[in-house]
């Protein structure tokens, strides 16, 4: 909740010194998910507050920042974006104690995964509590809406708006490595064809009676098919299972610059945070679907990260093949 607001009343907004606070709890009437405000609620907020879209996004930044989890820096970053659907999405920074800084998730990256999680296909406007770093400017170059999105940041309630081309001129991006006329970009639907190897099929069949594992497998497989991996051609998806049998899954997301890429474990953790997973240590099993023998694989990195954030979690790796490779294989659900 914004530090400038005294309290919230059920569902609704409090406008105090330019800061807007909205009840984003899972039990509120505005949306069943946290980190997302549905389009009809956005319109209600605009109407009742008398604010413009830019003012509304600006007023929500502080509330978004308050949801961040940065145990290393204690530096809260919030991002708020308006999608073409009319919905508003939040993004926050995540850091992981005892792990290298490159495992951190930037607020702008979090927001893209949030948009993907809700099926958003385009972001119109983005407001950020701090100037986006070069890492995030590069990451946003992958968006299908990279040429049209407006990005705002500044001090206090006075934000300046820029295009990505203004923030990152002469940038290296998808067009330098891909034929973008025939390649779906980030936020556009991806169709990665994958089939389980015989070994992976046997692992899944061995746990046919475990409904939660089967659901995690289905979600990890779906995320692998939907992952954005145009540079390595190594799609991957990962699902985490909590002690309460909740399942959260995310895709692998690549960047033309490679280093800003987001691992499927990071994406799954983001989805867990979005859907109110209280603590990483609640994860007790992880299911990873990735390309067998791929040039990019996530198993070893996932084990290192899990050893610190969820040391009791087990990891099941389900290797898959591209249809271009030879059988034996099994279709994924």
C-alpha cells in the first residue's frame, strides 16, 4: 500500500497528494489476481478520480513498489503498465539472498511475465519508479510493441514520457538476428512444437496417480510451447509445486543480447508472486521441460538457485525433442 495513503476501504481508490491506492488483494472485487487491475475497474478509477491514463499510472507506482522483494539492496522498484486490453499490470523487482546479482528480476521484466500470464498481447504505456536500466531497455526491444510503447519516469508526480528509440537509440535487437517478418515477437503467440523423449514419458507415466505432478507437467509443457526462444531454438517451461499443492509455471524468455534473458525458473517464481505465493521455501517440487541436448539448458542453474531459495525442493527434468529430431518420442498434452 502507498505510504501516502492512510487506509483503504474495501475495493476502491484513495487519492491523497497525487498517489492512488487500489485494493489488489485476491479477495477484492476488482480482480481475482493480484498485480492486475481489470479493464472495467481501470475505467471506473479513471472516471471517479478524474485522472488521465498517465496520471493514473503515475499514481499507482508507489503502491507497485511496495510489493517488491529486494532482500539484498532494500531498493524498491515498481512498474505499472496499461495494456491494449485496457487492463493495468504491476511489476516489481525480486532479489534472491545468497545468490549472484544476475539472478535478480527487474520490475520491467516482472511486468512482461505478468502480462503474458494474463494473456496480454500489447503494452501501450509503462510508468516506472526509476529510469529503466540498459538491461531493461534491451529486454523491451523484444516486444512486438517496442516501436509504439511509451515509457515514463521521473521524480515525484512529474514524469517525462519517451519512446524506446529515444531511450535506446541505434539499438541491437531482434531485427539484427531474425527475419522479424516471419517471427512472432515477445507478447505474440508462440508455437514451439515439442515431444517428450521415451525417458521423459516413462517418468510421467510412473506418477500417473499424482494429480498435482500431472498438472505441473501439463503447465510446464504448455509454457515450453509458449516460450520465447527464437535465438537458441531451445524452448523451455518450468512449474513449481508448493506444499499446499499449488502450481505456478513460467516460460523461458530470450533477448537478442542474451544476458537479459529470463530463465523459466525466474518466470515461474514471478507467477507465484503474482498469485500470492507467500515464500519461496514453500516450493517442494519443480518440473522442468527443456530440449534434450539443447545449446541452452536450465537444469544446472535451477539446481543452484533452488539450493538457496527452496533447499528441500526436488527437481524433475523432462527432456523433449523438436519434431525435426528422430523418435522415439511421445506427444505432450
